[in-house]
C-alpha cells in the first residue's frame, strides 16, 4: 500500500479530536503475577471506553525499531518518522525548548578534555555532572556572544552535552562534525559538506567560535574544549492544518514534546506536567482548536526508572483524567503511547503500544480492557502509528469518499 | 514492504476462483442487540465455510479512507487504487455503462443556470431532478451530434450530472475544467493543460460544443448551460490475464461494477441483479473462464437506505447462493466486500470488511462465524485488499515458489 495525500479528501465539520498520550505506557509481562504495568493498574475509565468502542495496537516507527521521543510522537501525528527527520542540532534545540528561528543553525556540543597540545584526551570531559557543566556553558555564553556579525547562543543540555545556536543571515547547515570520534588527535576544523557561500560562512564562524571556546576554557580542569555535531536548521514541514485540516494545540509540560508538536504547527497551551491542571488547560481552550495533543509524562519516567509500582500508579493517575476529558464532548478520544518503556527494561522499546479510540462510528470489538494483550483482539488491529491520524479523521467525519 | 510482480511466478493449472462480492456488507455494532447486520443475519452457509476454512479482514484503500465503488473493487482485483486512478470523465462513463473507445475523451458535465449575461447563478441548475434533466440532455444530444469532424455523444447521469463523450481521431485529455467553482462569473473556456496538438483539438472542439449548448438551452428555466469537468480517456491498464494469468469474467447487474471489471480486462457475462439468475450465469459459463467476479448489490443498497433489517435480509439472500456456487467445484471460493456500508451511517465507510476464503489449502482458524468481529481472529489477519489476489492465486495453486 502506497501513501495517500489526504488533502483532497479533507472536510472541516467542526469536530474535535483529543490525542491523550500516556508516554511509554507499553510494558512487558514482568509483574509479580506475570502481568504488564497496564494489566496491573486499575483503569476503570479506559476499560469502560474500550468495552464501548475499539482498540488495537500501534507500531511506532518500524518493526523492531525503538523510537526516540521525536519519532515516536511524529508517527502519532501522522508524520512518517522515516521521512520526517530532524537534524541532531535542531533536535537538541527542541529538547531544551529553544525556539529556533528560520535563519538559525544549531549544533550539539560535547564538552571535551584537551591536553596541552590541544589533543583530545576525553571526548565527554569525564561525563562532567550538570552542576559542573552549567557554569562552563555560562562562561562560554558570557564570553562569546557574537562572531563576524553572527550572534552565538548557548545552552547547557545534560552533563557534557550542550547546544550552540548561530543566529545570522546567510548561514547554511551543510557543515561536517568537528568530533573526530577518537582521542589523541585535535578536534577537526569545521568543513563544508557542499561548497556554497552559506555553508562556507557557517564553517568559518563555527571555526572561530570553537577556537575562541578553547581560549575561554583554557583554565578548566575537565572541560577544556568543545566538539560540534549535527549542524542543522529547524526543519520546515507542512503543518497539521495544511496536511490534515485541523487547528492543533499541544498541552505538554516537558519541552521536548512541546517542541516536536510545534514542528508540525501545533500551538503550545499552558502545561505543567500536573495532570489536573493540564486537563484544565485543554478545557480552557476547548473552543479554539480542533485537535488536542495532551501529553502525560510520568508513565515513561517510571518505566525509565525501572519502577513497576510507580508506573502502575502513574497509569492510574492518567486513567483518572479521562472522565474530565469525556465531559468536554470530543468526537474522537484516543489514548495511546509514543512507544513502550517497560520498567523491566528501564528504557524505551520497540514493542507495539495499545491504542483505544472512542467515537460514535466505532465498530465495537470483543476487548473489554485497555492493556497490551486485550488489545491484540481489537478491531483496529496491529498497524503502523502513522495510520492513526487518518483513522482519527475518519471517525471525526473529516474525510470525504475516495473516488466514486 | 515493497510490491512484487507476480508474473514470473504464475503457472496455469486450470484451477478456478470465484470472488463473490457482497457489496458494502460491513456494518457497525448498531443493531437492536448491539450487533452488526452480518451478526444479526442467519448465514449458515458462510458460517460453515468459515468454520472449515479461513477468514480475516481487508482494508479496501487506505486506513480511514472511505472507498468509492471503483477503488473498492480495484483493490479486490489486485489493482492498488492509489496507483490505478480513473479520470472523472472516464469514471462517469463507466458508471453509466458507456463503453469508451480508445480514441474517446469523456467529461463529466453539470447542468447549470446562467443569467442573461451568461454568468453562472447556480452551478447545479437547482439540483434539477432526473425527470427534468433527462429531456434537457436529450435535447443537447439531438442538436449537437458533430463538431469539426468529432462525434459528440451525450448521456444523462443523475440529477444535474451528465456525461459528454468526444469521439474522433487526435483528441487529447489534457484540458482544464470549465467550471470556475463559483457563481457570478461566466463558465471558463476550455484551456489546454499542456500545449499539444491533441489537447488543443479537444479544447477547441469542447469550446464550440459548450457554446452551442448555451444556444440550444437558451429557452430553459434552470438548465441554461453546461460546465465540464475531468476530461479523461479510458485508462489502459494491464489486464488480469496479463498480471495474474487468469481468464476473468464479471457477472454484475449494475453498470458501474461491470465497467470497472472491464477496465481490468474481464469479459461481461449476462447479469440481472437477480441472485439466482446471476449464479446461473456463472454456471453457464463455468468452463470458459478461470476467475469469476460475481457481484451482489442489495446489501449496499439497504445500507445506503439505512435499513438494518433490509440489509440483514439481503445478506441472507446472498448466503443462500453459496451452495450453488460450491456445487460448481471452485478451487477457491471467496466472499468479501468492496467496502463497508453500515446502515447506521447510510453511506460507504472506511471500516475493514470481513473476508472468507475456502480452499483445500486452508489453515483452519478458530473463527466459526462470518462477521466483522469473528473475523478479527481469522488466519488471514487484517490486510490491504490488494493482498487478496496473491492469496487467491496461491490457494488456487497458481503461484510457483519464489527463489530456490
């Protein structure tokens, strides 16, 4: 089956869709009684919705492929993660909530250790902790603000990781990494990937910035230099309004998810990672949008921590938010995840995620419980995540017939 | 997963396949006891076949996409509807059973209302009823038979819709619509999409025809002009014989289905939309073909009418035809649909359709009933409709091994 441009089929009937993402909710059958976190949790609301509607399973990116948060969400938004790729620098900016402007070029930095001859001795500066890394990045930000008319912006990310953004006219992002991927040699000079005036300008400015950074950091013990990777501009993709005809909003307390949603044109509403307040934020903006992406983070965090019990509790908290969402009267209410984060693995995984879809046009299946196993028997079957948006639009009455 | 050209694998073993389409048979769980029309119907024959063979579900065109009758059937014939598209004019010809010749260019017409200055006041002539529209089209047909050596053929379709066919040598179909898509302005002159001699000739002839039509209709109250859309030639596709090695025939009492089947090279056998006679038509031609597409229309009609009970009855009638088909001894007998037409929606829908496949090589599943929910658990799984033909050929013993 190829792909279909839904554009010619779109019709705006004023209907509303809620996509409620329980981040990383999928688990393994690893509980004390051989159950998943979802099976162990009491989820009366999700179970009631499944019993009266349809469920199934989504495969986020590709069989066997574990998604990062970006690709996992892009699939749910109907953007094939294999096609819509974000350069490393731009993704780092999204992750820290840095709003890239169209003229910006972002790069991911690693703080690194250099010897007195300028050769790399540790590519990650001894995995310097946040508390030590932050002042280093602040020192760089104070010392290097502008080079050759290009503004230079800095942000710590985590441990040895940082973000550098070059802001100026005429910058290209076709520039090679300066990390030689080994120790004992000096960092590479930024080289253009393709010879254009804008790539050349970025390479020259970046070269000066990185040399100046070495001067600024000369007195440091661990972080005596920086390596730059993944020079990238913000991608410019068609928005959800353009592709699917919906005015979309995101309620997500964590910058990464808000950032990915903004890349597909969603507007960011107030969000706190407090379930009750975030549902209230959806309610307060109900009339202004067609599509709401509500993100719940704690399921994923508990999974990453390997805490089965905490994940069960987080699921129950998310389930408790469903009645308030139902009271808003959405035409389509979806609960699913961007990927699995089994607490038994303490990490994201490739396993399919359960999905429930509540709508008047549901062809009710036999499933009566919202969990990974019950959803195997669901009417929606097992599908790539990118199938979700067309199904949501169909159940919302937003797709006209194809052909006569 | 890419697509595979089955050509090199085809082997002709003289086996026979029946594809019995219960048009629009899929429904919603909307009956008095929360059941679908198929669940409510008594289908002892289909249930017996499911219990002894395999079932599953087909997704006709694309997730969430509601198929028209053309795309819905093309998928079942193994032609990807996203790839095999029919121009609007040609599809309109198919729908009224007009056999387009290779040199013909067809356009869909809308009768429209014009004011005294020739500006459109109603793009659909007040949705003029059939009884009023037909004499208007006949008037056009009588008055405009030939322009510049090109034969002009006319046919009413439904209400304000009509078909115009230009028949002559050297005509192209690269011509823009003349419908400006708004009122208050004059119809557009036909413009070539790409400047070629054949497109130019079509545009010039069509321009003259449409001006003459305005003269002919000057005295009419509502239908005082025509707008032309979707200039198109008959598509020339590889036949089922070429693609799948089967000599195929269609038994369908409704022009649209017969027309689509002819586009993929099926030969039309006598058909009446009377179940018993149509089965007899298959039987009378049993020796002459490898593949029979038998179409049953009444399930779809009852669904479109929103008549749950009538759809149940229609299903039972179709089920009653199965023993006579089984007695012919087909190697593969398939029952499925081109799309769902839930009576609760009074329209086609995107929901998957159940499919049963009876063959000696069935790997029997646990399903024991032919309905949308039982088929979730079927051995064939949930698949795009275009997977059906390769499976049918395999069960018919018509596909050799791939690779050594």
